[in-house]
């Protein structure tokens, strides 16, 4: 089945947010949320009121905000987001014409189309290809970071002013693996711990099936946790996860290029490598603004 790598969370020191917060002050969308938030004596957002602030200029024209929030609260994930075909094509084309780099090695750059030749030359597998700000600063991706619908979802669900924290675009490359390795990967479920409340929006930019490293989410795992799950940061076995949440709640997210979904960062997910097809994914992260700032 699936998986994606979760990027380590840097929220230990809220001072890291100062630059981001300064930047959001210049953004009309965030200003709208801020003004609305300060005006609420109860410090709580109402779906209808948030929706009224974000009724135009979104690329997501048919999203039911109430339905999305309900799904997030109950399941920890909502799958009703889809990118327009042209935007999907634009980002994919840009990725195919822009060099990416190996994780933790920005000097090792290569074109995704050349991965087979590089693996033959080095004799080592390429697991992931990461893109930096050269591509992440493109207008199409920047537009998604300030899309009114995404901000409305984040503000309503987090019950706070959302701060755009991070954007990632990466390839998960198909690699050969033994049956033992695949079985070992299938056991590794994990989640982010000790984070401020946050949401992650995922968008597939290639078709994703069970052989393409689909995202695997454990439904309802954001709100039904053992005490140990809340404090320990570790991998958990398939047996442990299925015993606590049930096999029926372990779900693989498959779909055509353009499929989008949003997930509570507290959900358990699984990490693996695609067996036959590469996957290109765009990820946008939003966190709740710390109350102390």
C-alpha cells in the first residue's frame, strides 16, 4: 500500500513564526481572518461566518465547507478537494522541466526524467526527489497557498487564525524491493506528536493507484488514542494499529492526477515506497497561530 514521508515539525520554538506572521499581515486573506477572529468574544469560528469571508476568487468552486469540516472532525480527513486540470498540468510540467535534489543533499540535483540513468551510474536507488524554492515560488503554487477555500477550511477547523507554515513538492520514485522489505514497510505507522493543531493539504499531480505509493491514513486516529500514543513518538505495528482502530479504518487514498484531500496532522499514516509507478505530490501545511503571539 502507500505512504509519504512526514517532514519533521519545527514548531518547538514559536519565535520561528515571527517572519511568517509578519508576511501574513500583508495578506488580505489572512487579515480577513484576523479581523474576524478578534471580533469574536468567544474566540470561536462559525462556518457560515467564515464562509461569508471567502465566497469568491477560489479555484475550488464547489466545496461544501460544512461537509468538509464534518468529515475532518469525524474521520480526520476529507477527500473532496480537486485541482483544475490546467493547474495540475502546469505544476507537473514545471516539475518535469526543473531539477530536483536528493533528500538532505541539495547539491545532488537531477531531472526526474533522468533518474534511471543516474541509478545505473551510481548503483544506488533514488527514493525521493525534492524541489526547492525555485519551483515553489511559482505563481500557481503561491496562489494555492492563499486560496480562500483552503484558508477557510483551516480557520474553521483549527478554530484559530491559520498560518501557512510550509509547502513541499516531491517525487516518490518506484524502487525495487523484496517481499520482506515490503512487509516491513507495511508495519510502520506513525504520527506527528507535540505539535500545535495543524492541517495538511495533499494534491496528487500524477495518477495514483495501489502501486504508486498512495497515502495511507488511519481514520479516526486523530481523536481516538491510547495514552501512550499521545506522548510517544515511534512507529507502531499494523497489528497494534488495527487492534485499536480496526482494519476497516486503514484506508489508502487513490485517484487521478488532481485529486486533493486534507488531513488532520494528528492522524496515523504509513510510510512505504511505490512498487511500480512514480508519484508526484504537492503538500501545503497550515498551523493554528499560537495564542501567546
